[in-house]
C-alpha cells in the first residue's frame, strides 16, 4: 500500500494550547527571517523552488494551520527544515551542495512529511512528557539549544557552551539557527539534531513515495544524502543531514526502498540545468563560506562553478578570492586531518583561536609557509589571468590589492587599488573604503612609489592570498 494513501495526520491529533504556542513560535520565526533579510528574494529562484515543492506535494489534502511555502535562507550551514505551519526552508549551503532538481525534490519531500505528519507537535509533546526540559540547552539560550549541542559535540572543555555560542555568532554559519533558536528552542533542536528515529524514517520513506508519485527517480534521495556527508573541514554544528553514521544508515535504508519501487521512466535532471537556476545562490554562499572560516568549502564550490563555465571571468576571480582566503590552509584536508585526532585538532583551532591566531598556528607548522606561498601563487595567477583578458575587471584589481597588502607589499597594493578606482563604477560600494586605504598607503610611502599607474598596464608582481574582506 502506498504510504501516501495513509492519513498524514495522526487520527487522534487535536490541537492543544502547547501546540498553538508552537505554531505561534513558527510564525514568529518566519517573520524574523523576513525582517532580518535572511530569505532570498529573487523571484525566479523562489518561483522555481515553489515549482519543485508543489510538484512533490502532489494532491496533498489541506491541513489545519498549514500553508506550504518553500524558501531559500542565506546561511552556509548545510541544512533544511520545515516549520509546523508549512514553511519549508533550505539553506544556501545545502543548495550549493546538491547537484540536480531530483535531489532537491528528495530533500523537500522529506521535509514536507515532517509537516503532514505533525512531527514538530509530536516531538514537542514528547519532550514535555519526558521533562527533557531545555536546561541542557540553556547555556546557549541566546542562540537556542542547537548551539549548545554544537558546542557539546565539539567536546571542548576549555570553552563553555555560552562562550562557544558567542564565538559562533561572529560567523555567518548557522545564523538562521541562531535566530530560530532564540524564538523556538523545541523547533530548532529538532531541526538541527533531527526528530526521533521512527519519525525520521517515516519522513524518508514517505519522501521516497512522494518522489515516485511526482515522477522523480527515488534514488536521488540516497544520492543527495551521500553528497551531504561531506568532510572538508570541521563543522561547528553537525546537522541531521550530515550526522555520520546516521547518514550512512539513511543511505542504506532509502536505497533499499528506492530499489523496491516499480521500474519506470523518470525525468532527466542535469547538473548544468541546476547550476543555471542556482548559480547566484551558490556565488552568495561561497562568499558566506569565506566569511565563516569555511575556505575549503568555498574553494570546492568555486571550482564547481568554473568547471561548469570555464571562461567565466567572475568565477575565475571568485576562485582566486578563495585561494586568497585559504591562507596557510591546504585546499583539501589530509588523511591525518580526517582522523579522529585531526578532527579534534581542527575543533580546537575553530573554537579556541581567532581566525588570525589559527593562521599563525598553521604557518608555524612544517610546510605551513610553503602552503601559504602556494595558495598565494594560485590566487595571484588567477587575478592576473582575469586582468589580462579584461583590463576593466574591478573585482580582480581589488582582490590583487588585498593580496599584496597582506604580503606587506604596500606599493604594489596601492597600485592595484588605484587601478580599481579608475575602472570601478561610481556606485561600487567599495570605492569609499578603498579611497581611504589609498590615502593611508600614500602617507606611508615615498612620493615616487605612491604615484598612480595606468590601469590598463598589466601587473607583473609575485603571488599572494588572504582573507575575504
């Protein structure tokens, strides 16, 4: 019997005061996301996401207090969740990782089931019954229970959950969880660490059924789960979508269920089509990754865009920015970094050290300076190739200026900043900031070195890379 034929709402489910309170929290989370500008507002992206979401909704009967909406949130955390009022959110981090429409449909199908089966309400009732009072999460009350759980996962005895939450708030990563957690801890705990095993299995199983009904290949569900189980760097928050070994169990179970479905023809959904839809979201997320100490992830995503469109100068510049952001960090983790010991070391670097302190530690390691030099060579070469192809690329001059300034090559940095000012559009938001940098650099340099140069003259300097600015 099809799972979709089963009544999605438990037959004995009736709204009580705690349920209505949870519903109000969900509405407040929606309002907070909109008020703080976290929701991607591009009409084409929203229209496409709504199309996919409604496709897997199929002929879902109306549910009390549910109005399905599908939105993308500006957050590099790899996650998706559904509020009990029908709002389904996928983060830019998750969008940047998936490869095609079918995989996206699989994620949405899973989240839709959490709504139709009233999992948020049932989970909240269970927590109240068991008196799992949110004291476990109170240390990070300002950012919700998930943040404290993230710190607990880190196992860092040198830093309290409150300190860890405070440090994480300085990053873009997990911002949506922070906001939601402050308004509804029960909702956010379930969204981050998942519901009960049976509820999650129900969401996976029903999600596969929805995929089949909508004409998608159900194997896209385990494909997406495999993709999301990525390990490029330490994750301060391990969401349900990336919780190994839970992920491997889910892959095995959904593969088995997908294999059991009737063999029928499915639509073809390519990565190229997917990137054409979501490239602006992925570009945004790369910038957000760079601002959240996730430089390796940023490099991987930029390489993906460039593999899709090798001649795109904006993607070439973006990849150069990513190499600049790596500093002394290797683009891919070593085998040692992926070991339990390596993960523990990365955890300490993330929680105990500032970004500058982490870079200093990496540079002091054997091979650290060589890695820094290699990343800087890659970044500079990327900028110079772009400038050679188009001498009016303001973003390339800007990145090169940042890179040279990080290397204390002030005369060359000044040169690139002046080139940027000559070609940048008057409305470029960086102009005032760079004008001030130029003035500061000119004061500290001899008059001859501080003179302006022709912006169309090719630069011929050595390599460099640093942080996103």
